[in-house]
């Protein structure tokens, strides 16, 4: 049930988002549609003359204020949402901690290990603000701000009704920091691992011309999965977001390591995701149309590796 404190937070209607990439833009649009009137965003690209034009223009078109920095973003706001890449989790928490108001909430959406989230929380709590971790449990599109997420930490139960009021699917799972992130990270080992396995298996099968034999055997073993469609989806998502996925998997490896287990699989998944991200950055998949089949992506990948000069 909402309390006087959460009702007051809702009435404040002044929110800030750090990170204006895909997730930040989706959350900004969703919150505006939910009735949030004063929404500011900040992204490092805003300060880069070579990159600022597009995100600033997008923010203006979306009806959100592009802040001049973290200090301006935090001024007068009772809720700051962090939606950046996993590798920036601590840096953002540290920057916000210098300016966030005591008593304000900091909602951390980033895919980071329990240990990383606990370090971030310590920075925010030292300021007298309230840190809430979120484990976002699936791809944000097409859910938008209604994407299922798990909340954790001593302030999660207080913030949850506020998020529900804006249409978010946010479920507190523990008052202990790290639990929600552990759930997310363990799931990521499986999901991002499947992506990496599909890319490696399918591309290799394509090279040998045996894909029409391999995929039917997968369908026999796991008949509930459309392996053709799933393969196309996995390729497209890794090509588009491989860098972010690689960073998330490095945090997943930290999670496994924090449990005292050698993260052989998680580390290998991170390397495979990074490899595809690097190929995408180098233009290997440029021109592959939206909705392309996995074969289109695999053919680009194979053409690159077969024409690449030998190393050494």
C-alpha cells in the first residue's frame, strides 16, 4: 500500500534518468506517457560535440529535458534512474552520489553483479539517499516500462508502489542487496549463453552446409522452440547490442566468481558476445535489413572470417 512518503514522491513529479541509450529512451517515453511532467535526462554523449546532436534532438522531440550534467539532473529530484551499460554502474553511482538529495531514491536498472550493486549502494547510502537495485528480467522492448523487474534492498518495498503507479511491473524480492541482481545474473548466463551457442553452432553449420540437418534435430529435442525464428532473433540482438551484452556477461562472470566458482562459461560467453560486437562495429553487418534471417547474418560473418588475412 502506498504510504504518505510514497504519495509525496508521486506528487513531486520530478524525475531524472542517467543514460539516454535504448533503455533510457524507452523509460523516458514511458514515464512521460504515464504522466510524469518534469523529466530530465543526462548522457555522456550530451557533452561530446561529435555525438550530442542526435541524443539532444531526440530528447527535445520526446519532451524531456537534456540536463547539462549530473548536478543539474539531480537538483530537486526525488528519484534518479540509472540506465547505463554494466561497466558504468559504479561510475554513475559515484557521480550521482555527489549531488543526489538526502532521502531521494536511486533506482539502478543496470545488469551488474551483486558485489557491484552493493558497492554502488554504499556510495548512495553514504549520501543519505536510498538505493534500490533492479534486476530487469527480459529485453525492455517490446514491454517498455512494463518490463518485468525484480527489486531489492531495504528501500525496495517503499519504492515499488510508486513504480506501480506509473505502470511498471516491479516486484520486491528481498530487503537484502544483491538478491535481485543474483537472480538476473544467473539467468543471463543461460540466456546470453544460448545466444552465443546459437551463433557459434549455426554459423558453423552454415559453413559446412548442414543447417537443414542440425535445426530439425534441435526441434525434435526442444519442440516448443522455433529454432529458425529464435536463431534470427538471437543474431539480430547480439549484432545490435553485443557490446552491452558482453559487459553484462563480464558482470555475470563476477557473480559466478563471487560465489567461489571459476566462471569458465560466463567468461567465454562474454568473449563471444564481444567478438560479434567488434564485427558489428567494424561494419561487417552493415546493410543487413531489419527482420533478416539468421542465414543473412551468418553469411556476413563467414565471408569476413574467410577473407580475413592470417594472423602473425
